[in-house]
């Protein structure tokens, strides 16, 4: 039997990090849709994120993206976040949005471009120092489009050199999270295309280097929970960029496309103790809301992760282990499916009520009047990717 008190206590400690860029206008390469009330400044993005925390109680940090969230005074931005009851989370670097990076950033064949990219990454560590952030998230769009375009091995050497320089700059309690992605924007080779490449670089660089799993960055059919189990076992899973996808890197709401996959991932997280704060795993969202209202979409996403986590915590581990050890294939599968098929929503509503939160965060936000207020107050909200 699962101890429901222990489940509740684990859920009370859960922390999900929101991306500042989820609150800005976004779209596809075909159209960015403008919406009323979207933030005009990093401060307003943080204010919106604070609303998600206010109603869910489990979204206490906001990831920033540089340069989209550039400000003059980062310590003041961190203080602004604290005033609103949240804190600054991972600093996301951006070495993909400049003409100089057409052929790559840290793996570019020209040393001058590599230097420029590295300088940006080091400047992001300065921002971590100023904000108290502990995580630098590195995603490189680097790669090639055509066979022969550049030397695959040389690009790995350049990548290793840049990562080592970043590692050397990181202070006590700081780390980098290296993100991999199968393809896009490069279509022939990508310099960090998969978890194995990210893992191999991180292993060489020691404890300050960890892998981040963006759930939308794999080939269709990839068993992501296996990757999660493996990386956790090696102590190399630094965090998640949660989102869901039907086709490629769709950045849709986590748990929307495949809630069962999210449950399977969270089952491996719980199995490895990753749900405990001491694990150091960052549970971040990396999403864009092109057609849906942004704050409710973030609330929905946080609740989806919470529901999957609750189901994973409900797995009767003793019964599962007994079935596994006796080769009871159907019994073991049944234990897992019983947990997945449990409707945890009433349990979570009670948990919120106990914490003084509204049992229904979506309805509470709708009733709060916040959306009407920002729709009226904010004129000229910016596109997510052009906040600076
Ligand atoms: C890009 O596909 C990645 O998911 C990155 O995490 C990226 O930095 C993020 O989407 C914000 O730009
Ligand atoms: Zn990502
Ligand atoms: Zn992505």
C-alpha cells in the first residue's frame, strides 16, 4: 500500500520553473500572433509568472533568457522577483540569434565568432552571480546543412574547448546544463544532437556539467524515460525542459500530447529519488503558447506535471518489485497502470485547500481579474524572442 501522507509531503515540496519567454507573444515562422496584455518588460514577465505560483503554489522560479530579458540591473531584477514571491531560475544563453552565428557559435570555423559566443556565455555567468541563479542553460543551434560543409570532429573539439572555459568560470554552487536536440535549425549534422553526445562532454567536465532533457528534442518513438533513468543513475541529469510534441520541437503544453509518457518519465524520476529537493534536478518548462492564453496555459502545464508526479508517487513500489522479481509481467504492468489510471485531481484539490490555495487554480486565476487588468494596462507587448 502506498503511504498517502508521504505522497502529499513529496507533492508539497515540488517546484516547477517557468520560462520567461512563455509569457510573450509567439508563433511559428509563418506568423506571430499578438495578444492583449502580454508583458513589455522582463519585470512584467516575472509578474505574470508570479501569478502562476500564486495559484498553484509550486512554481517558485522563473528562467530568464539573455538577451531577451536584458536589464541594466540584474540584482534589482532578482529583488523584484523576490518581492513578488518568486526567484530567478536558470539563465538561458542565446548564441543563435545573430548574423555572425550563421555557420555556428562555439563550433564556428572562425575563431573570432567562437570568441564572441564564449564571451556571451561568460556574461551569462556574470548574470548568475548578480541574480543568485545557480544554473546556466546551454543550447546550441550549431550544426551543418550539407555533407562536407565543415569538419564534424573539429567542431566537437571547438565545442569541448568552449564548454571547458565555461566550466572554469563557474563559481561555487553553479553549474551548466547542456541541452541536446536532434535537429533544427541545422538539418544535416547538429553538434549536440543527442543525450550521448551531451553526456560524453559532461562526463569529461565533472560535477559542474550536467545534461538537460528537453522532452521535445528526440526522434519519434524514442524512449525518453530510459534516457532519464540512465542519466539519473549516472548522476548526470541536471534537469528537464518540459513540453510536448506531436511532430518535432512543437513546444506545446507538457502532458497535452502524451500524458502517459509524462507519467512514465515521472515514474523514473521518482524511482531515482529525483522528486526530492536534494536531487538538484531542475523541472523547467520550455514552451510557447501561440494560440492559447499564456498565464492559464502555464497554470495548466504546471498542473499537468503535478498530476503526473502524483500518479508516479502512487505506484505501489512493494507490489511492483514483488511482481518484477517473480517474473509476473502482467502483474507488474498492472501495478503501474493502476497508478496511472487513478484520478488524482480530488486528492490534489484537497492538498491545495490544506495549503490555503484555491482547489481549482484555473478558475481562481480566471476570477482574479488579473488578465483584465493587464489587458487594459499593457499596450505594446513584445514578441517572446525580441524582449530586449
Ligand atoms: C531550443 O530548441 C531549445 O529548446 C532551448 O531550450 C531554447 O533555448 C529555448 O527554447 C529558449 O530559446
Ligand atoms: Zn529547451
Ligand atoms: Zn526546443
